[in-house]
C-alpha cells in the first residue's frame, strides 16, 4: 500500500516505521521544519507542507494513496485532513488520531473518518484489561461503532472453565478471534478447553457485548 501520514511527530514516525517494516510505501507530511527528521525514517518520503491545504495535498499525490493517517497532535487538523482526503481525493481508508476524549464524537464518516483511534480511551481500556477479571472490556472500535474488539478474562468460577469451546453457546454474531494464555496467543478451535485466566478476545457488534458477558461470565446460558 501507499500510505500518507499527516504529522511527523513521535506518533506519525512510529506508525511510519511500522508500515515501512511491513513493506509499505510511506509519505510523511508536516508543516514544521523541526519535524523533518528524515534520518529517523529514511525509507519514507518526506514533504514539508501544510496538510490542511488542498494544493499541498494535491502536490503530494494524495489521490494515489490507499490510506491516509491523520496523526497530528491537533484534533482540528486531523478532522480537516480526514475530510479533505475523503471528499477531495477519494482515499479509500482514512484513519484519524483523537487527542482529546471530548472530541471523539466528531470523528465520524461525516468528517471522512473510517477509523478513529482515541489515545485516552485506548489507554483506559488497556488499564482495565490489565486488572479486570470477569468483566467485559472494550479495547477498540471499528467502522464508526459497528464492531468492537472486546476482552474478557476468565475468573476461576466462570461456568465454562475446563470445557471445550464447542460447548460455549456464544452469540451467532460474535467471533472469538484469539485466546491469550500466559505468553501464548492461541487461534481458537472447537476442541480447545478454556482455562482460568484465559483472556478471550471477541470481535462483535455493540449489541452482542452484554450477551457475550452473560454467557462467558455465568449470567446467561444461551447465545441466542
């Protein structure tokens, strides 16, 4: 893929490094000359420009990008970049960084955002995930809230501990995508038995979360 990243600060450079290592073409755009540290991501293309200006994005060839990442530290800038990328250049996928939790509601498809990443929400979710047993924790949201990545850590008294996955009546619209067991990541199969302390990772719509929790934590007996 060809990916344009608006914002060449710590976040933008970190994303760029990951993408370059995975074999993607990366373009970093920033208006601050102090951020032009091309030696930190030498494989990327660097452009000194204002990503909120239509002409700058046109000169950068944004129309040829598969993904745009709005990764600046200013939510207003990220919204403008997202809107321009989607409406003026028809970029297929726009990912935007949310810096302030109170602005999260703005980062929707109306502003051209396909996926928003809220640092405050993500950090809070990771804290909850680290200390919570038996409760459902929402880690990430996709497609403007149409699907969530959620986690439940199995308590010792969870009803299906010691039983194979095939016996767990999960909702039909919920997918168990991984089991984290100690330092191992397991791809679930019907014959896998559940163990105390397993972290179950589900991808599901929001209205399935309560049903998942009810079944896995023992408040319900059916996934329907």
